[in-house]
C-alpha cells in the first residue's frame, strides 16, 4: 500500500471515529436502560407487585452503575489504550455468560418480612455482571475519545458524548412502554436484548480496531492527558449532593404516582426518562433551556407541587403532569449546576464516579433509609423542599421587602390548618362549605403562599423556608383523619384512624393503605361483627360468600389480601378460612383487637394466614379443595397485575372444587382491568359473570362501598345460582388481549379507563 493510499485510509478512519464513538455509547446506553424496566418486570411478581420493587431495583442499578464507573476510573491507570480495550472486551465476553437474562433462583423465594436484601442479591446474581460492564462504557469511551482526539477541538470537550449517552437512554426508555412492552412478550424482549448485546460487542471490536489503526499510523499511543489540580473535598461533596437530589426525587415522584395506579413500566420510565433528558440538556454545548429559564420555572412549579403532595384531588392526569414538570425542572436545575462545575477532561472518570455516587446516595435514601426512619412517605416532599437550597443565595443583606414577603408567605401558608381546625370545632361554620369547597379554599390560600415563595426565588434560604411551611400545611390538611396508628413496610404505609359514624353506633376504626381505604369496623357491639365497605353483605364479595355457604354447611374459603380481616366475619364454625397475605404488618394489625376484631372475635373458629406472594404460596395448596376464592389484593388502589393473568386464573381454578367459584375484586379508579380478566377466563374455557354494585346513598358512610367484581367457575353449573340473581350479568365478547405472565399492557388499561371503556 502506497503512502498516499494509507494517508487516505487514515483520513477516512479519522472522519468516522467520532461517529463510531457516538454509536457505541448510544447503543450501550440503550441496552443499559432497557434492561431496567424489563428485569424489574421479571422479578415484580415474586414480591406482590409492590411499587417498592422498582425503587429498590433502582438502588441496585445505581450501585451497579457506580461499580461500572469505578471500574472505568481504575482502568485509566492502565496507560495503554490497547490493553484497556483488551481488558474491556474480555469482561464484555465474560458477562455474556449470564445471557439470556433471567431471574436466578439460587436464593429461593423471598422472605416477606425482609424482602429488600433478597431482591438486591437476586438482581446481583441475575444481571449484575452484564449491567455493570455495560454501564462502564460511557465514561470509558469518553476517556478514550479525549485521548484519541486530543489534537482536535472536540477532544477538549468529551462531555458532549455524555449527552449522546443519555439521549440513547432516554429514547430506549420511551420505547419500552410505547413499543417494546405492548408488542413483545417478556421472552421476546430477553432474546432481543441478548442480540443487542452481541451487536454492541461487535461495535466495540470495530472501534478498538479503528483506534489500533490510528496507533499504527502514529507509531505511538495517544499521550495521557495533562494532569489538572485535584478536585477539592468540599467540591466533591457538592457534586455528590447535586447528583443525589434528582436521584431521590426521581424515585420519590415515581412512588408517589404509581401508588394508586400500578407498579408498571409506563410509570417507572417517565420520571427516569425525564431524569436522563435533563442530563442531555445540561451537558449540551448549547443547552436547549438556559439556567436562568430553568430557575424561574423550577421556582414556580416547585412551589405549586409541594402544596399538592399531601392531597388526593382525584384529577390524576393533572397531578401526573404537575409532578413530572416540577421534577423535570428541579432535576435540570441540579444537573445544570453540575455541568457548570465539571472538571478538566483528565478528571472525567472521577467526575462521573462522583455523579454515580450521588445517584446511589439519593436512591438509597429513598429505598433503604426513609422506610426505616419515616412512618409515612416524607422523603419526596422533604427533598423537594431541601433542593431549594441549590438555588441562588443572593448577594448582600436582606432587604425590608424580602423580610416582609417571607413573613407574609409563612403566615399565608400556615393559615389553612388553623382555619380548618376552627371549622372542625365550630359546626355552624363548617356547614357553610362542602368538603370540595374547603379543599378549593385551601388550594387558593396555599397558591398565595406559593406566589410569595416565587417572589423570593433568588434568596434560596427564604424560598426554602416558605416552601417548607407550605409542605407541612398541605400534609396536615391532606391527612384525611387523625391517625392513631401509622406504620410502614416494604409493601407500603398502613394507617388506622378512629372516625365517627352515627349510623353504625358511633366510633369506627378505618384502615388505609397508601391513599385508599381498605377496611372499616364499627366499635359498637351491635355493629362490630358486620362486614363493611367492599365486604358488606350487599356487595358482590358478600353475596358470593353467602351464596357459597348456602350450598354447603362446611365451606372452604380462601382470600387473597387480608386488609382489616372483614371477610372473617363470614366464617362459621364448620368453615375453613385462609388468608393469603404478603405483608406481615397487615396480618399483625388486623389480628390486634385494639384495632380490629373480625379475626379475633367475630370469626367462629381459627383463621389461618399464609404469608408470601399469593401466586407462590397458593401453588403449594392441595388442588380441588376450595369452594370459594376471593382475589382482593391491592396496594393502595393498585392491583398486582400478576394476579390477573391467564396463568394466575388457571391456578385459582385448579384449586377449586368442580363447582367452586373465584371472585376477582376489580374496583379501580385509574385502570380498566375487567376486560383482560374476562378475556383470560374465556381463553381458559371458564364460565364468568360480572357485577357492579353501587353503594346505597342512604346507607351509613362506612357501611358499604361501590364494588366491581367478576365471578369465574370451571363449569357453568358453578355459577348457576349466581346467574339466577339479576345483578350478575354476562359481559359482551371483548377484543382486549388477555394478560399473561409473559404479556401485560397496563398502558392500554389506563387509556381504556380514560376513554370510559371500563
């Protein structure tokens, strides 16, 4: 080959080298962030579909990312790019031994009393190696790029490639709920991801070859970058905190939004995608959104959202958009602050290591620390308040106007609890406003306080103080009841309060999980053993229990989801009754006579509780032995979807006697889940009948609740007496695809509910 030919070839390599780096980084980032919802969805059914599964999984992924970034940082001590490439390729090939991705069974089933350690260890065994080595690619290739392109202008700012990395992650996350999940089964997703991993390995080989050809031309390794001054420890702490806040808020807003809908990828990925998009914008050479603009929008949205965190207005879509917008601009503010503090290119991997450490700190605070120190979900509003300190602190002494606005903001923000307490003890004033009008009044008042906070947005401390008072006020107003008990576990927050219902003899104990009432029991002796809410005798669940008991003097009944234990009120001495409950906290509270007595006093005979995910524990029960199964598992208002799949319903039917009945409780504010359940039953050839019961307007407030249910039996004879009751009807054929363990489309369920096809 002549010198001119070689020169032309090397110029072509030079021309495509930036594109090769960008494509490789883009591909690795896409694989890294597609794996997160996919693997979490694989493990979700083993832990009852709890929203905490995603948050805990994110801690694992952030920790694995930190390990990957740490490895990339240490690899820079190897001066030769040739050896760096060889080491990285070797690890990529070694990690391929864990493919195709699957959940390891080495640790057995999770212990519901301590699921966090099991989940973290299982994810490490299942996907730790390929995830960590892939996550190292972005900082590693950027460091290589800085050396290979040292003589070019783009080599002086390799951080631009970080935007390409996050763009790949962002697009992959958007594609998962919009395209991948609806169109592909989980097994298909696993196979496709394995193919993508192989393609990425080929890309790295091609990239290494291109770099090697450059070395042949230059006859020497690219020189190490000039050494800059070390990053001071104070600066390191600031970088970690600026990275920790958006990480914490990402998990906080995800948990807040998914509590009442479902623990599902389409809700997981929205905050994570926005989180990554803020990195894309912050690290652009010319950001789409400037920092001054971000600061204005963050102040306005942050002040509004903290007043809504403690309230449940029912306008789910509006709240979704408000929380996501506030999170986006808050995360963008922090990341733009980070980008402004980025060090010289020779400190690039150390910078990313600090960012990754901040991500782990923020995630660990939400998923591991907060559940042990808070008995309610305080971490999200707390961090939203504290992040106000990342705003400009202002210069010079406070003006008289600043102080007046501060005092006015505090006074306005503190007013709603005082006003409502006054109304509470003065019924004549309380009667002047409906509950809805009182809520609107509170929102208007807090809106005035938010305006005060906005006016001092350039004084971080003053802004934060007003926001803190707004948050405390909103939570006091939105608490609903004066809670006598509040406890928290991996599976959620459970609270018990005492309220008064004169129609039920006076005091009533109410049980709330998340933001949804899950049970109530009157304390007056004449009403104490009357099942209430969804389990009242007039509801479909109550009807089913009585109808099955009318068939036989000794019924065997199983209930998935224990709640307050209200179904125990139906147990006769001859019956056998078993609750299948995943949360030990629920079992303990429902059996404590100081709170609820359905199990301890109302049931005639002992009640068995089996702890663990119902799919796993019910598989150990003897087939063909149950007369009635009631599937009533909810986390707040979210139904664990793995309990509604074809395989799940088939398992229930196998446990039934020939004419036994399964009743699925399908009441839901946000998702249309009836059609997939009907489709699953009909695919199995089972008989089904549907009922929507509307609570009576003149009934005592806590006596019953509107309930939707689907009754399923292996045979038509099993539902013959149900069919004779005009309240149970056969639904028209549905074109909705049944859910399976390999396919669930929750986004479609949300759209159907929004369209009113529920």
